[in-house]
C-alpha cells in the first residue's frame, strides 16, 4: 500500500472527498488543487476520478449553495458523477512520497527522512508451537510486519515451554481435556505500524493452530525512520550557493525565490519540505543542512538563518508541482490499464508582478 491514509497528520482531511467507494474508475485526472476548470477538464477527458494533493474539503461546510469555489466544485463534481480523492500529508509522509520526488528532481543522493514519525509503531509477541512457527512468521511478514528500514522479514525468536489445560468445551490442538499440558513453543517478536494491526491479527489467527493463541501487543516510542516529514540528502559535488539556487529556480520554474544570505557559501547537504514546511527548518539545521528549501517562509523565521544554513522559499505550488507526476507513476505501475492524465490547467492562484 502506497501512502496509506493513517500516515496523514491529525489536522488533515485526506481520502475520498466526493463520490462513492464502489464506483468503477474509467479514468483518473491528477492535479495539485481541485478547481472548476479542472472538473471541466475531467468531464471533457472522460475521467470520472480526480486525484488531488490538496484536499478540496479541508474545513467543515454548513451548507452547499455555490457561494464559494469549494461549494461550486462539489456541486459540479456530483452533477457530473465525478469522484474526488485527495492524497495530502499521507503522501507527504510516505516513503518515496512528495519530498522524495522533489529530491529526485534536484538529483540528491542518500536521501533520508528529515523528521521521522513517532508513536506509530507496535511490537507483536506471539507464542507458537515449534511445528507452526515458520508458517505463522510467514503470515505476519506477508501482512506487512517485520519491516525495519530497508530490511524486511525481521523477527526475534526464542524457544521455551508453554503450559495450559483445556476445559471441557475445548478442542485443543495438542494435549488432553482436563490435563495440564506442556508444549515446546517459540516466542516470535516482530514490529509493525499501528495501522495494519487488524490485518496482522487476522493473518496471525488464520495461521496459528491454537483455538486461543496467546499474544501481546506493545506500543513503541521509537521513531519510524521510513516515514515522516521532509527529507535530507546530498549533492554529488558541492556547489556555489548562488549557482545551486539558480538551478532550483530553473528546475521548478520559480519566478522569485525568497532566501537568506548566501554569499560565499557552498552547498553539499540539502534539506527540503514541500508546501508550508517552514516549521521544520530547525530540524534541517540540526541535521547539518547547508540549505533548507520549502514552499513558504515567514519573515521573522528568516532571522534565525541569517548565518550558517540558508533558508529558501520557492512558492507552495512550485515546490509541490511534481506531485501529480509522482501519483501518475504509482498508478501506472499498479494499474497499467487505467487511463491516467495530468491536468493541463494552471491551478496556482498566485501570480507575480
């Protein structure tokens, strides 16, 4: 699963915005923002699904009368049987997500998450008879357990003895009803993200031979380095700061870049966070970045980076414009027969005079 919804931030509203889950998709139109013009394009292109990065519905609505562009978009989408799905901070936080695409455009190497998510991992420990340990492990791994960084199938296994006594209404896998039984067992420990807990337990119960498997689930405070906000990476060769920023302007079509002092500085380590990511500048500086690139920056925040790390804001739209390209690649890999189109409409509401 790519960019699962549980990765979104608590304030967000990613997911299906308009339409029915059971509707059959004929074609998908991809965009950064949903506008009336984008919906018209979806109608013309015979795409009955729009996938945006920014949610059309971010704040609750009390009425839908067409008084705002959001309300008009909803009415137009419903009247044309067009579904709208948004992949927002879940796509920002995903491994290989929005910020990884930005890093790819800049040619960064050794890219890692800048601010990993915390309090999202669980540890599962289950006791299994030796004869079924391998099948239970495989079931858990197939369900998505046991992934640590670039490693998978990770577990810890400890052999011991378990005891139990089956009651009158039991159908025990081993041992006799009413008699204390000792069984050689393996304690299997593995790690999993909390949002697959139900899937993992379903797989565990299906593979485990006992009527009443014994298992424990522990919350972990570990950071999950695979997912989180922003990324940091390295250039192949150090670049003069001004030359590097001019290259950023070219790649992202930036008309005006706002940045702190860059005279005489060299750029090797680059941190970035697309969109409104200025609040992660401190993490970037702590990680040893020479420059932090984001979509928006606040005037007073810039005073913190008048020496040392450069902070640069290239525009919210400009920083995330390749999100549709990323979504297109994911869809084409998973659904090669699906018609996928990136919008031709300019959805950036900001112009520069």
